[in-house]
C-alpha cells in the first residue's frame, strides 16, 4: 500500500509540478536557441533532414512490414499511460525504436534500415512509428519542454480527405517522403478525417543551444530520461516486445 502511494506521488510530481517548472525553464532559454522558436521550424536549419528524405522509401518498406501485423501493435497509452488523457481507443498505434536514448533492440532488429538512418541523426532522443487510423482526432495539447524539437517524416499519407496537424495557428499537411519540424510546446492537435491510415516516423532530438543554455538543456533532458514516467514507458515497451516476439517465434 505504501509503495503504491509512493508511486502515485512520484507520478503526480513528474506530470504536474515538474511539467510546469520545465515549461517555464524552456521559455527562459528561448533567446539562446540556435534554431527558430516559431511553431513550425524551417527544414533548412536541420541538415540531417536530407538523410531522412533520401532514405524514406527504405523506411516505408519496413513500416509496411510492421503494419502487416498491425492488430498486435500497442496503443500509445499502452506504452505511455499519460497519453490516456489524449487517446483511450485503439486508433493510435505505435512501434517504438528508441525512447530517450534507450534502444528497443527487438524492434530495431526488425527495422535495420530505419535504425541505420536513425543512427545518423545527431542528438536523437526518441523515434517511433506513429500510426493513426481513419477518423482519429488527437485533441489539443502541449509538450512540456522547449529543449526538444519534434520531427515527422511522412510515410503513408491519405489524400482522400482532411489529414492535418495544427501547431499554434499554423497547419502541417504531411507529404510522403518529406520531413517537417515543429515545437510541440505550442498548442497542437491532429486530425485524420479520411478512410486511410496515416503513418509518420516521429523523432525527438535535442534543440541546439548556445553553450551555457546547452548545458542546462543536457541537465534537464538527463533528468527527464531518469524520471519515473520515462522508466515506466521503457519497461512497458520492453514487456510488449517480449510478448510480441515470443508470439512471432
């Protein structure tokens, strides 16, 4: 009982108090960012975007192989319980490759070409395939820390309806084989109002800062990496991998 209470208290601190602190700290660091602080960042500020776009077809081939077993893939809230605030159905599936520096060994072995591409991306934190089913809406929400830049590489993009993401007051309409960069601390939401599945490779990287702010950013990200929230998500993904690959074997 005491252990359960302690766990709940740790989660409350991580998801409530710490989040507010991180949001404020990230905003204070904004003037020291080496890249844009706008909702959608120019692709030109990230030279490694070319690595993603040059290899998108290899990545697409591997995610289609993953999709062949799609009914066994976890829902986002199965791996990250806090996402149950955004999604409680089975229309947002995931396939994790990296989570805050931790490599999902079995998943990466199934997607070797994608893994090779990810290994060329500087300061990579997290990478997973984000799969949205028809009719899925992810309600408006915000990330917790500006020290991270989010990237989407379009892999499967339905064109027979409205499939888009709002970031602040701007909109992203994904394109197959194209990467987009954005700051997820801006209010954002997603719609897949089509009859097709939308798949992107979602990547989080460290935001580049000038020297002093970079040290602060590294310190904060190290703290997030070692948080109860991240450790719990990594354990849940590892447990899912063990079950999934035992079934396939």
